[in-house]
C-alpha cells in the first residue's frame, strides 16, 4: 500500500477537537488496550483478503479510494459519532451536510431545492421514486433495460408498475420505445440514467425532456455514477455533453459521492428541484426535535439515524476540492476519462478484441469482448484473460452484454443473445499515468492465454 499521510494529520486534528471540549471534567475510557491491539492485528490480517481497490492496477469495478482528507475527517467525526437525523444528535455535522449538499446542487445549476445525504444511492433513488409516486399515485415508472436493477426493485416496494424500455446499441434508452409506453397515458415518471452501471451509457435527456412537454411526466435522473461529469463538459462527446447540460431541468437527481466524489461508503445524495415536495415527509416526533426551530434533516428524509461522519467527510473534501469546472477535482475526472479513451483506442487497434461497435465510451468505463468464432468461445476467453490478468495483479471485471453491441449488422451471424465481456472502470485519476503499465500486464496475460 502507498504511504498513508492520514495518521499524523489526524493526530493533530484530534488534539484540536479535544481542546474544543477541554472544559469538561476528565472521563477516562475504561478499555483494555492490549486486547484492542490483538483484535486490530487480526482485523488487519482479515482485511488483507481483498482486492487492492486503492491501487491503480485495480481497474475493475466502480471502486475509488476515498480522499485522505475524507478518511481523516470521517475518523475525526467518529470521536463524537454524530447522528444527522436531528440537530440534537448532530449539530455541527447537520450544518456541514446542508452546506455540502448545497454545493452539489449548485453543480447541477440549482440554488432553490430540497435535498440531503443518504446511506446509499439505492436509498436516494427510493426517495426520488417515492415522491414521484406521491405526486402521481398508481402511475407507472419507466426506465431503460440498462438502468440499475434497483429501480425495478424499488418500484415493487412502492407497489408501482415498472416498464422496462429497450435500448440502442450504445446502451441508451430508445426514444421510440419510450414514446410507445408514454402513449398509453399511465406513465408518471421516467428514470433517465446518466452513467449506466454496465458501460457508463448516458440516456438522451434533452429528447426525454422534449417528450415530457407532450406527455406530462416527472423526470428522475439517476446520475449516481455519472453526475460529477457535469463538471467536465469539454471532455465529453456531444450527446453526453448535451445530457449533462440539461440536467437542471430534471425534477429530481441522485448522485453518489461515494463513487466519483472521493467519499467512504456509504454516501448518496437526493435532490428535488421543487422544495415543496418536503410536505410529503412531514411527521411529528417531539421526542427527537426540541432544541431548535431550524429545519431538521430528519424532516426531509425517509431514513432516521444517519452517520453524521459522512457529512463531515464530504464537507471537508469539498472544502479542499471545490466542485468547480477547471478545478483540481474536475481535472481528476478528466484524467480518468482520458485514460478510458486511450484504452479504447488501443483495443480498437488490436484485431484480438471487439470494443463497442457504436464508438468510444461516453464516460470512463471501457467494455470489450474477445474476438472469437462464437459467443461461447469469446466468453470462455474473457474468463481466461480475466484470471490471467488477476495473476499479474491487474484486476478487471466481467460483464454480460448483448452480442449485437459488438458486431455491426451483417458481419457476425451469431449476433443474438449475450456474451461475457471484459470491463474496466478507469475512475482513478492515476489511471492516466498507469495506463502503459496496465496495457503491458494486459498484453502479457492475453499472450499467456493464447499460448495455452
């Protein structure tokens, strides 16, 4: 692991925090330090049974290490262990959440809004669709077949029918298929995904908004993965750039700071354009709220107890790395995007592989299949390359995608069904500097598989 600068910085910050409570009488903790040391040593050994998610050679799933300031701020907050359900349980951390969420909302062009952090993107999407169901009771929710599977699950929890809309060969919602669903007159909400989990596809949000003018439905944007790309429009191709440019017209937005936002798990965020939807959360809990007349975060959240430490970590990170175009945070996103485009370019120049036929990735996720006479052979080769890469400490991911996405019509008679592909999420800024090493290890693994 790389040298960790956090412990020294955290020790100094801990002294400062302890001084803030210096007027209190001493209350020594009654703990067995030797027993804690033994348990922590065992914990460290157990944690070694993990992939090296923190390292640039981990280029598989959507796993990005928290920024050192986020880890330090989270640990510092845990000395108090605030609960952001109510200001009584998290006075300072509640204020920090309000400020941090406001900065995220400004990134999307909103200054008037209702929003808060959640323990995950799933809970954030649940709140978005719950409010949609309150506004359009009984009406269907429509999302693409490449939308996150939780949308179907959430709809079932809310007892709302979910319509799955087919996609094009770039994984984006097909507008003709969507309009066919809208003509039935019973769709209350359309989920537009800006950054699908499988390939980072970006649904055509401007066109979906055009349909909203004709069919009157809510637009919920699931930007859990892709939301921060709003900061680097100059690095995106026109369709994705236009989609992120239109995001301020959505009715609700979800983004996950624990993905590109450099935060520890779990930290999601839900935003509503109309603050008046707060009326659906209204409830009475006098035993929780009694020391402040200000807004309690628990009054605008379906969750009750929530880790105030998440808000503290996010606030500290955004204090160090503001969410501004051209800033250090945005430049880090652009470096990952650049690495993805370069990996895709190299794959397209190698006859052994078939990247997406429709073109380069829209964000920073690269997917490709191994060329082969049949989908079954390609899938087997993908598994072999995946294992060979792991043996060289290069960690990729596997994903099943439609065979037709990789072979233009007429070139491959085996175009139906799915094929197992290789997938790489290049979301760490360091991936741009490590791409040559990644390619060397990948080429070596492929050569080993070819020699078998």
